[in-house]
């Protein structure tokens, strides 16, 4: 069954969609979300926010554009087309604090929601989080080659790692099974730029030819710390 696990990251890291309110626009505060479809068995879905159809024919591997949110309580509904009838497979109301960038990953079992960590880092570099969205993959460890930075340790399905600072550069992300150390996936040539917040989502199904294990990178900008800006 498709169910919600609400405590995936923070208390208020929902990722519903809506049109930004006039108040949010007047204050210059932007609140927005990006969706990724990682449900290998769901097929195409439709996504409704407060009853409005925001995404249609949204299939596995699809990644939405940024969509602005209306802060507050927002209802998110997912439906699938079965024999010409749209069935709701998920329906929940989320609290959405203003001013954050959110991500939402659709899986076969649940909706994984989270907030991009956008606090600036010392020196050049970015922040990286790992989201385990592959239902049939056991807990994993993820390491950025070269720097040998541990990005996630024993990360199980539906879990999101803590954000880890990572210097800018190009990395091969090595995903191994936490219990055996066996390599499950290598994501080569991941480019990490300065002043970004990245979320690497583990998707797909082990051994599948159609939807093999893969890493999908989501990103947004870090918020510059004005106190650390020269001349400020």
C-alpha cells in the first residue's frame, strides 16, 4: 500500500504544490518544490494540490520543474489511471513553512519529502544529501571517490542522510551494500559545483533491465551568508 512516513527528515518538510501567495511575493520570500518519480511499478501518475491538477502523465524518471508553493497547510493527492478511472493512491495534508526549497520523491510505497539544506559552507564547496528511494535495495553506504567522503552509512529505504559538505569537483559516487560491502552502483562523473545544495536520489530496482539502479541528482543554490561576505 502507498502510505506516508511523516518523520523522514524534519517535522515540517512537506512538499506540496501551489501557486505562491501574494503575501509571499510581496516579501520576496520564495517557497518551492521539485518532484521526482521513482516508483518503478506505479506507471504514470497525476498530482493534485488543493484539488488543482499540477502534474499530469508524470512517469518513472520524470523530474518536475520548480513549482512555487503557498505556505500553510496544503493537500497533496496522487492518482493513477486504472481502466479509465483515476484512483487516489495517496492523499495527505502538509504544513509548509515559507522560504524553503523542498523535494518530493514518489516511490512505489510512499512519498519521501525533504528540505534542501541551503546554509552556506566554509570555503568553496557544496552540501550533499543521499535519499534512498529504491524499495528493493537493502541499506547502503555511499562514498564520494577521490576525497573518500562518507555521504551515507547504513542508509535504508525511505531514509535521507544528513547533509555533508563536499569540495567542488568531479566524483564517482560508490554505492555499496552496508551488510556485505558489495558494490551495488557506481554513479560516475558527478559534478559538484560551488555554493550548491545537492540531493542524490537512489532509484530503480536491483537486476532490472528496464529500471536498473541509478542515481538522480537534484540541486538548488546555497544561501550566501551575508556576515561572511567581504565588504559587508
